[in-house]
C-alpha cells in the first residue's frame, strides 16, 4: 500500500465516533464516487469478487470487515485518494487506500487482521448500474 500522508486528520472525536459518516473529515475523494451497483473484483485471484449496492461510499473502507461497527481514523485525504485505518473490537483492524480513477472506477488496497489472521487484498471496483429494488 502506498504511504501518502499528505493531509493528516487527527480528530479524536471522529476516531472514537464509530462507523459514522466519513465526510465529517472532508474526504473529497469519496464524495466523487457515484452511488449505485458496483462490481468489486479482487486482483489477487483468491476472492471471486462481489456485487454491492453502494449508497454510502464509506463501506468501501472496510471490505474485509463488512457490516461491522468499527472506529475509523483518516490518515490522509486528497481529491483522488484516501487512506483510512479502522479497528473493529474483537474482530481485528485494517488500513484501506481508495484511489479514484474516475467516479465509476476505483482501485482499493486493504490490509490488516481479521480474526487473528492477516489479510492483504487489492480490488478494482467498477460501477455497473443503478441499484434495483425487487418488485413483487
């Protein structure tokens, strides 16, 4: 993972605030991401990928700990790149870099510990359309 620490954000209240909106730290790059259905493919072959409906781009910061309530700390934030460290009680922690190539194409690198097992993954995420509701 590249180490770009151009802008440090050390807001203790934010770091302890749990999985609240990351936009409080002025993460300009995440604001550029188009909402909708995304195809997230691992570049490292072991993960077959997934399709997600993204209504809050902050979920991309913790793909290995999806759905968990984790505290987050923004390490750096530029117009096209963010680095976030997060910690999930009893489940591990991670650090994720999201690089915005276009509002519909992202490069994501994440590494950390999940249930006492180290992980390191690289993903390419592409917006593939709008989220659809199942109508009965």
